[in-house]
C-alpha cells in the first residue's frame, strides 16, 4: 500500500522527537502499521531551524493552515500547544477530512467536546495518547484494555514537575522555594511554573481521564484544584513520621452522589507503590470492578517518551483509516450517544480523611478545645501527634489525622479552630487517601 502522508504542526521538543522516532524506527513502524508512515510537510514559524532538522526529507512551511487545508496529507499531528490557534487548526483539519493526532491536553480538556463532535460528524479520528502521562499508554488502557470494567476510581501522579519538587523536599529536607529553584535549574520547571505547581496541568489531564473512565463529557471548569506551593518542610516530615508521603494527585471517583474530580496534595500510605514514585516520573492507579487495582508507570514528559505516544497514535490511525467510522473505538471510550449526564460534585460535597496541622500555645485545655470543635462538626480523630516545645518556646505543633468527613464540615471546623485564642496562624489541611 502507498505510504500514509502526515503533516506535522510544530517541530519543537516533542515534534522533533516525533520526527526522530518515525525515521529511526521506520521499518518497525511499517511492519506494525501495514504501510509506511512519513511526514511530508512540517509547519513551523522557525522555518530555518525546522529545515535544519528535516533536511530534504520533508517540505517546510510557515503557514500551518496551508497544511490542514491542503490535499497533500491525510493525518495532521498538532504539537503547537495552547487553546487558540491550535483549536482553529484542529477544527479546520477536521473540516477538511483530516484525522488528527494531538498531545494538547489543555485543548482537549477545554474544547475536546467540540472537537470530538466535529470529528464524529465528519467521520475522522482525533487521537490523544500523548496528552496524558507522556509515554505511558494510559489512554489506550482506559479506552480498550479495561473496557470490560466499571471503573471505580483513578488516582494519578500526572505532573512530573510537582512530583520532583515534593521528592526533593522529602529527600533533602528543603523548603518548597529551594526545591522549585532546583527544578527550574534542571529544566524540569518553567520560568513561570504556575500551571505545574498550582495543579492546572494535572487538572487538564485528569479531566481527560475522568471522561474516559466514566463516559462523561470533558468538564475542566468543574475540576477542583489546589497546588503544592503552601506545603511546608514540617508537613513532609510529619507525614513521614505517621507512615505517609505527600503527593500531588489527580483523583476522580464514581460515587452514589456523582463524580469526584479533584487535584490536590494528598497523604498516601508509604507502603503503596504509587507513594514511592519519585522525581519527574508519572504513575496512574486505576481501580476497576473486575480487574482490581492496576498501576501504569513511566516517563510523563520529554521528547522521546511523548513522541512514542504520538507515533503509537499514528500507527493506530493508519491501521483504522479505511475502517467503517461506526466500528472504530469511540473518542471517549463510550459511544457518543451513550455519554452520561452524571454530575461532577463540588468539592464541598466530597468526603475524605484529613491531615490537620496547627500551631498552638503550650497551655492546658488547648487540645480539648480543638477536639470539641471537631466533634461539633461531626469529625472524629483517627490519630494525633503533639510535639514537645523547644527550649524556651511557648508554642507547639499539633498534628491530627481525621476519619472521613464532608469537606464542608472540615472547612467549618477549620474556620472555628483558627478563631480559638490558643491557635496561632492558619491550620494546614491535606487530604488523605488510602487508595484501597
């Protein structure tokens, strides 16, 4: 069969990796796909730099719209990023009957519903394995490998930058700011790390995973986000003493009340495999009713790992390009007319156990006041650690682990505790998940 022609939009880090993998493993890829896959045109504003990468093996243009509108290519690989021009390019490619491969998690989380509807109407595919966890094939697992299961929950370390920072804080006993600077120096964090440390990047990815797991539309705006920037060295140390580690997790669960969709620092029992995932690595734990708990681990970013996922999508599209559109695996795993309208719960309606740390005056009756306040909000205590004050100090840390309680009750209790005259400053709250 004649080769499949691909148009590559953006030849930066991931685009360059995709070009390299496709050329290096061309024979192996052809044996798997049944025909050769070749990038015939590359669109990039840095035309000169792009030409140095591809040489004479592909045409290089500055205008990406010329690629998606032309008749030369059958598959468009969108690696530009963002949610403005990238959205226009993807929709224009679909309008012109092109299949689309993308690594753009922000685009999918915010405009995926529109893109998938347009692709369904046109009879083309939009694939996105590289959008979540880099080279880890979690999308394929949810769409196909676990299709016999009713997914109960997903908990994932899906942002390598935050995981690196937390690993450094624990290993070296350093503060958040110092760990962030180290991540930036090593190239793991951007000059503006907001998307990573505030959980936005993880929320984009979790929105996609939740849609695949539960057959619901993308609902990024309803995802609760809390970042790691307020975590202190003391919290990392106390968690360790109690037998836990702190990870920034994306968590989505199916409950009787609705779907939970939340990203936040989480205490995880140290004996869990996912608690021992360190550095920039990603890991996603998926619980299915039939298979039980399954763990997917690997590099969540980088040129080659992400390119691995992009090329895997190209192989999939090539295999299925002549198949009846009605017989292809649906974009969100469930048939388009079978998506659920199950509601995403506000964080106030979520139940979880909590770690609470508070600085208090070292005097009688303080603990009684705190426990009484918690009891009034229907919160029971699982464990407690009261530290001894240092020489000459009149303040001490109290750390509590609560049993499961409604978020709104915990918020109310924290507000009341912070008003106690014996409590100094704000209460630190970190949610806890046993991941059983």
